[in-house]
C-alpha cells in the first residue's frame, strides 16, 4: 500500500469510519478470527472458470449455443445452464459488437419443507435443456407469442440474446448459501447450495467475454423480474451496470410485500416464505435494500423500466392493503400497486429528466373476469394497452425506450475530459490506486446520466473498499495480516449491514488480542485509546473515569463511545477535508458536520466533498 493510501486510511479507518446507510448492530464481541462461513458480498462476481460448452442448435435463422456451469448446481439434479443466441448472417461477416439482451424467465418461488419435499414441485429445480431455453427466448413465459422478445429478434440494433436458468427456484437470489431441508447431494456427495444470483452474473460475464458486446439490457418477468433488481445491483457493484433494466410484474421487498403474510407469491409456495427468504442472499431480504431504495440512492445506477398491470391476479390484484411509505404515514393502495410504489416514488423523485420509467399498463387476459389482469405483459403479443398514460402499442414504447438507452453512452462526448478528471481522482482517493478501466466506467455512467453521488456511493460500497478497511484494521490494531476466511467474514458483516465500520473498529480495539497487545490492564488500554482515537495523552482523571466505565459497561461500549466523541469526530472531519480538498475545514464546517457524522456516517461527508465543485476543480488540476 503506497504512502498516499496509507495516509488516507490512517484518517478514515483507524478513526472508525462509519459507512453511510449501514445500521449499527449490537455490541457483542466476535473473535478476531471468526469461525462462521461468510456469505460473499452482493457484488461478488460469479465463477466462470469451469463453464463448458454443451451443444448448439439452429432455428429460423438463429444459432443457439448452450453452456453449463458446474460451479453452481441446481436444487435437485444437474447444474445451471445458459444459452447465447446469435442471429445468423453471411459467413464472411466478422463478429461485430452488438448489444446483449439478457432474459430471466419466471416460474414462482420454491423451497424444501421439513420433510425434504420440494415445494411446490421440481419443475424449476432441475437442469434446463437447450430446447427449453430456446422456448423461453422465443416466447418468454407465454404460449401466446413472444411480445417484446419478437421485436428484439428483428430489431435493427442486431441484438444477441442470453437466456439464463433458474434451476434453484430461488428468484435468481441465492449466493452459494445452504439450502434448508434439501436432501439432494451433488455428484461428488456434497450438499447442494442455492446460487441463482452468482450463476446469473457469471453467465452474463461469460457472454460478454465470449461474444463482442457493447451494451447490456436486462429483462426479467415475474420471478425473473424479482431477480432483475438484485442482479442489476450485483452487476453494478462489479462495475458492469446494465445499460437498461426491464422489470416486468415483480418486486421482492420486505416492506411493501409484507401484506402477503407467509406467502411471497400470494398463492404460490404457501407457508414457505420464511424458508424461501433464508435461501436468498441476506442483503436481498434486508429492509434497507428495497428496490426503491436501490434506485433512489444510486446503487442501481442503470435506467429502469418498471412494468406492471394494476389488477395482476398473481399479486392479489387491486385488493386494498396497508402500504408503508418512507416519508409519511402508511397509505391504502391496491396490492399490486403497493408492490411497485417504492420504485414509482424513487423514479418520480428523479424529476422529468429521469431516464427511468414507471409503466403501469392495462392489458387484459382473456378468460379472467375484469380488466387489467394480464401477468407479465411484456411477453404477450396482440394485446393492446387501454390505460391512457401509455400508447396502445406499449411494446413499441418499450423498444423505443431501449433504443434511447442504447444511444445514451454517445450523446455527450464533450463531457469526457471533465468526467475523466473527476473519475480518476475519485478512484485514486477512494480505492487508493490508479485504475483507468474503473475510471472509464464511471465516465460512461456520468455521460449516460448517472450522478456523481451515485458513482461515489457505488465505489464506497464495493467489496474491494470493504476488504481494504478490514485489512487495515488488522494491521493498525492487531499488527498482523488477517487470514482470508477472517477477511471474508468481516467483509460479509459490513456488506450485509449487520455491522458498521465503527462497530467493527470498536470490536477490534476491545478484543482480547488487542487488550493483551498493549499491556493487558484497563489503565494501559484506556491510555492507548486516547492516543490512537483522540490524538492526545489521557490525564489521570481521564484514565480513572474510563477504567470505571470499562468495569461497568465493557471494553466494546467504551471504545465505541470514544470513537463518537466530539474530539474523534472533529479529527475525522479535518482528515477528510485534507484528504479530499487539500485544505483544513473551518470551525463552521466542523460544527456542521460533526453531529451529522455521528448519525449518518463519515461517508455522508466524504460523498458531499467529492461531489462538490471544489473537488472537481482540484481534480482537473491534478489530472489535466
């Protein structure tokens, strides 16, 4: 680690930086070398090392190539598969960069009950065949036509298509986590895990490496729509944010789908909601990570099109329910509208220039009494929309929106130099290294309409940022290098929100290993923390008082309290101003930001400073 980065971390990490948006957990003291097996952070890339080619088929002018990823087994038999579809042309035509349309099909939610019986069945728990994946790419979840998928195949943009499997019946949300009650074993005798999230991001990464790809459109229907939100989030964390996300008829969240009681699918998977949730990555079911929140704070920086019909019978239609909202008392809405309310509000808050769309249409399903009751309207043909807000040809409107998103990355090339200076400085300051490729991703996102705050948030939530914090904590407190399992465990704790960096810092300072390292008595421990956290020597009265607090409240509480004192907070405000703006703060700056850091975290200030015009000016001088 270079001198510049060490200076930055000495201010930010050793002082106990609190990640913005992560809620402090309880004060129990875990061991510095924990035993539990961690769940990888939401942005962990899926493994592509073992992917193998299976077979090909040609149908009506398209070639379909299927691959298998044995790193991620299905719930009952076989492994996750995926299919890349390419429109055939003259043999002499060299491979060209084309946009990639990723389709995530639906199929409800599954689990295993206490007897080991798959619920509701094994239909989405076995390896998907090539013929089945071709049928999904041609018709989606519908037997009445392919809807927007028909338009994709004939689009002038020349899409390639990628069909991914959901053979864990997990809404594309598992991340190599244990599968409760699953009695099935892999071929080598190991328990089968749930891994739809990792398998899907791996398939997308493999496809973009295998065929020349310039843009990615992520399209999910029903359970695939649920998955589209967290897959888009995970890809953004990896620096691969899709250029457009179409989520059709499903948003999984704990707040606005709580009215479904014990049934996340209204009538599917009855009684298995708790087991189903345990099969997902813990960050997905965390109330702090509702899709509306991910859109609002930029963790999903991609433009999104949220599509639904108001009387969708799968989600209890327009049955009135109590609908929680973030900025006021609960309201009464139809059940389906409530599911989409958080995302609708997040998009509305972006203003008239937002590239995202909240698209409620009225599409009828024959044979069901009433109107506006078609589930997954994006994959049915010849069904007009009758809602006034959108044209009858709503499928054409969807493709028009996609065409606009494909053009987003080239509309403002004159902004490149300014964005390049900011992006280069932000990567150096926040990740501690020069990374031209990462900086270029940020510039393209800014040109496409993302905000500086959104890109800064993405940087400071990345696994590499969290890993650097943990590594430095081990070095600065325990004076040693951490083992890989320990690093992974602490990163998972931070990424999930179970602990803030302040909590982790307090745990390290209070650990028996640190306590013994600096003398092994309460008085030597208190005196040491005064120097490390407050930057000054403790008086005899200080030591006496805090030794008594250690006896009464324990070392963890005392360490956390010292980290939140005005002296500690003031040092951190000053350190961030110097690190990011190259100057000291005024007394008014410290007075304003001190209380905010205690409640919002140090990253609220770091993001504010790095998004400022002063930071931009300094970046242009540093990287002309």
